[in-house]
């Protein structure tokens, strides 16, 4: 619960009221209970039954950006001053930026990067959910390819995208392009395109390919037309945020379009100690921009 005036406050505790604020002050106190405002002295009291926690003295608590507000009426109490009127206070319901990572992974490299991206996203206070798109290859083909079992992520449907403020697409590269599985999912979003449901939402991309020259950049570029037709805002990693990629002592994935990794000739190479932090960086940057777009 939040009640605002214009200056600072003092906090006192007595036997009658668990919390009492006195003086012409600025009261910002978060609780699941009602606040009882007093008369001209600016008193505010919460009874022991009403207040489950004590706010620290001289500390202001505010809600995050983008909080949804609604007004409620605080009733009078026998423990408040006799002439205390009912007052309107604001209840701020905290809203978090919601980001979905939508991926297709065959050998697990994209799934590994997604975990690091999620770490970066959540470090900003945003919420992040990892989804995978449906597999289109038959089981016998996957077995011949020595593909491991799929990760335990929920399968996304196009309709679920409206719940999120931004999307990071994980691309397991195929001949310099996105895989057919991810393209099939994108092709299922026609209804969202028709209604404009994704216009203004943030979009980003990260990739895994077999080798240098295997499509790190073209894989990222392949998503731009999808973002453009939906009116989404492409948020690249950028060159200045990924200076470690300039180290050439060993191959490192990632481009200005997004973070990335190399799987190697037989899929045995895994994201290294430079690529994982880069993915965390990308997630943090993407979430920060997405929050601004969603505000």
C-alpha cells in the first residue's frame, strides 16, 4: 500500500499501534494491509492485527517502473484519531517485463546458450521463460543423427506470444539459414500478423553453427524479415558489447546480431568460457531495452 505526501517521515513504535508515523511527511510503506490516515498531524497507524511486518525507519520503498495502479479506500479504525476520515490510497501491483526465449536445438548447444541468456535477463529483474518449437523430423531420422533427447522445455504455440514483451530466438543454423522447425513455427503466426499483436515488441536472435563461415551472421539476418513483417523492434547485441569476440587465439561464436557458438564438425564442441558470459551480456542488454519499449 502506498500513500504519498511531499517530504520525509519519522517512524515510531508504541504499544497501542504497531506502526505510527507522525509529522508532515512523505509516507511510502508497502504492506498487504490497509493504512489508516489520521487528521491534520499527518498520523498514520496500522494495528498489530493489520500489519504483518515493520518497515525500517527512514527507508522509502517504491515500486518498479511500469507498475499498474488502482485506488482503494482505507477504512477508519478505533485505534486511529477520532476524527480520522477515510482516505484514498494507491495500491501498486508490481509488473515485471516478460521475455520468452524461443529455440530449436538439435545437439543442445542452443539450449546451453539459452540458460546463460536467461541468467542475464533475470539479473535485470525481468521474468524469462524458455520454450522450444515442435520437432518436425521423425524419430528414426533423429536416431540416425545421434541426436540426444530434447530438453524439458514447454512447446510454444503462436497464441502464447501475446503474453510477452520480447522474444529471443535461438537458431540452430542450417546451410546459413534458420532450421525448418523454427521457420515452421514462424509461419504459424499469421493470425498475430493480421491483428498486429506483435507490433512494437522486442526481438533478438542467437545462433549455433558447425564452423566458422557456417552462418553465424546470415542466420541472424534470416530472422530480420520476420521481425519486419510483424513490426517488431530488432535488438542486436552490437559490436561495442561484444569486444571479447575480437580475440582470435581461438574460434569464438557471436556477431553484432547476437551471441553464438560453434558446435564443431561432429557436435562435440560446447560453448566456451567467452561465449557463455557473452550470452549473459546479451540477455541483460536485451532485457534492459525491452523494458524501455514496454514501458
